[in-house]
């Protein structure tokens, strides 16, 4: 008993209050994370918080011991180190808020070129001030310098405890998938981030002939089997509008809290033409568009390997001129290079529009206003009206967190409702609908909306940014995060679309080729939305884990899982069939 008291309790005699105090933000983050991941139950909360408290206490104890061993005993230095530590937790919080994922390697790539003016906002400054005050309070109130001997013993105890917790985490005893999600939220933010950056990623498997185990799984999950339904025709003018972050929750037809007039243009289109509600399998622009182009869930491997499969490439083989137009800078994340690899002849964005006097004055914030992008698209379509053309339009006015702040003198029909007279995403999507309506009218005026024209409206990825309009999305419904998909033609298509919970972004590419009567390549994971009876599976690859959903089950597992069955599924998800 004396040994236990000496080596387990004595090293924390003067610091347990400090470590408990500094652990509180991590506990709050854990509870928030469970809520964002849709696993907030009493059992999960109690299980996670008890284990996370132990983990955070031991981890912070180890950090404190290292500071003591290095001879750092100044309270202000400790407060500064704590503040920097909480910045990693803040990044965790933000990404759980926006993307329902933790902070990792994927999002480090998106930091370049971001708009960081929000850091000047008084609310952000106030948050950092509160954070700094908390760190100073904890350091001044509870910090006591320790001898090197005490620090060494404490470090040994903390590291031993962390190793034991890692080897025998009791959260693994929870039922699936709670065992995964609770354990996923346990590691301290800085540990999770470092691990995510350094973790080995699966390699792409480019196969002309499927290995037997992959072929068997492909049959089981019914992938690599897309086929046409002959519902379409040889359209020669195809326009895919990918709205930045558009989600069902901004449409009155799905969310009654949205004023009818706010989403009237899009609601009218969805009522008049075939439309669907798609599950998303990605949470950022490059990844979302890559999934749309490839019908493959592993976006990162697709663009890192030059888009082995892409419906845009298939259209080029059919003689289509292909163009990608966006309001933002086309060089962001090297998308001007990557999308050409996906099959686009031209990638045009803000850098080009800056050279055009009539468009330059409408560039602000993230880029060219949506209305002007649509105007240029009309001109581009008219200049290429004598050749088959496929165009993707990526808008920008509805970018998080609040949408465009200044529309540069462009006038819109104002919505007489709360949240619609100030910069908010609901206002931005209301104006996007008006812009789509103007664009279709412009095409008609130019004589470009004829029987050979096909217009598709969807989103690159969903939006989880609810602030400051939370009450518009309560009570929350899972369908709010789905993506609308609308098929607009001169004569509306009468064939029905699939209407089950497993239609997703993976189905866009095969649907486009079905509409154009172009045979789909072998490597698609999805199926045409006009194939109403086919069995579907959804593969959603997150930062470092995957979610596989079928009619019978939902599997969640890390991408480095040692389990044999998981490895076989990972092999399937990393396979690009290019026969």
C-alpha cells in the first residue's frame, strides 16, 4: 500500500487539480463529438467521458512532467503551452462542427488559399480571449513546480497508464458501431492530428482483371456493375451545376422552417423535373467533385492517380468538348491541373476572370459572383454551340460560414423573413436559386435550351454550418444533410428515379452516361438513378475510417484495420477497375 501511495498518488499530490481543470475542454469536445457523429446516448456519453478523462489527465500529466524535466517552471510559459494545445482542440471542434470529422491530414491541404478574415471577428477574438483567460487561471491557481524526481516518477506513471489504456481500452466492449465512434474520440487532439498526418494510407490498386477476392466482394456489394436503362438520348449540350454546399435543409419542400419564397425557384424545378435526394459520401469540394466525376468513393486515391476512371473522359471519347468553370481561383489545391487529368479540356476560374474588365469588378471574397459566372457560362455555351459540349459550373457565393457578404451591387428579390436580410447561408442559397432561374432564362433567350440540352443541378458536398441560423434546422432530420439532384430538359423526362435511402453521389456519373446513352466504364461503384430496382451500397471514406452501408448492415472500421474482413473491403475500396 505504501508503494502504491508513493508511486501512484504522491507524484500527483500538488497537480491533480491542475490536470483535472485542464482536462475539462477535452470532455466538452468529446460530448460535442458524439452529438455530431450521431452517437450521443447516455451510455456512450458516460463511457466516453470516463475514459477520456483518464486519457486526458494522463496525457497532460506527461506533458507537465516533460516541462518540469526541461526545467520549465514559469506559470506564464505553462499557460502559453496550454493555449497552443487548445488551438489543436479548436481545430478539432471546428471540423467536427462543419464536417462531422476530426482534424487530420486531409484538411491541412485545404488551409492554403483560405479566407481568414473571420479571425478579426469580435466573436472569434472573444473566444480566444476566454481560452487564454482559462489557461492563465488554471496556471496561476493550480500550478506548483515539481522536483525532477517527482516529474520523472509522474511521467513514468502517465506513460504506463496511457500504454495500458491503449492496449485494453474498455470502450471496445461497447456494441458496434458505438465501440468505434467512442474510441475514435478518445485520443487528445494533438495526438490524433499527428497520427492522422503520419498514418500510412492504402495504395490504389489499378486492375485490368479483378482478383478473385475483389470480384467476389464486388458481386456481394453490387459494384462495378453499372448499366444503362436507355432512358436518355444523344444530348449534345450538357451542363452540370455544382452548387457550393447546397443541402436539402435549405429547401422548403424538405424543411418546413425555410420560408416558401426563399427556395421557390429550386422547389419549382424539383416539382417539374425528375429529382432525387442523394446521400453524400464526401465533405469538401475537391473530394466531392472527384466522387461525382468517378463514381468511386476513394477520392484521394482517384486524383492522386490521375483519375483512372472518369465519366468526363468517357464524354471526351464521344467527341465532347469539356470545360470546368468556377468562380473561385482555379489554382486552388492544384485543381486546374487535377481536373484536366479528370478529362476537362479547359479549367477557367478567377485568375482568368481578372483579365476580363467586364468581370473583374465582380470578383471579391472567394471569387467571381455566381450571377456573373452564369453569365459567362451562357456566353461560353453560345461560342461552342456547334460542337458537343459538357460543362461543369462550380459556384462560390454560398461558401461557409455565412455566404457572400457583398454582392457588389447586384440586385435580388429580397426575402421578408428572419436571416434573409443579412449575410447567412440561407440567404446565399435563396439567391443561388434565383441565379439558376436567371441562367435557365438566359439559355432559353439565347436559343440554347432546346431538345439537345441537359442541365443537372446538385451540390459538391453538404453544408453543416448552421450558425447563426440554428433554429431553422430544428428538429434535425437526417435528410437535411442529403444533396438535391435535379434533371432539367426541354421536355421533362417521365421515367421514374430510384427513391431509396441508398442512392448517393456515387450514382451521378452512371446517371449522366445513362442519360447520354454512353456505355459506363467497368469501374463505377454507383448505378444510374433510373435503374430503380438495382441493389446499392454506399461507401463513405472519411479521414481515416470508412462507413459501408447496405440494406442489411452498416460497417464502420479504420482504414488501417488489421481485421481480415475489413482488409478485404479496403482492397475493394482502393481498386480502380480499368479494363
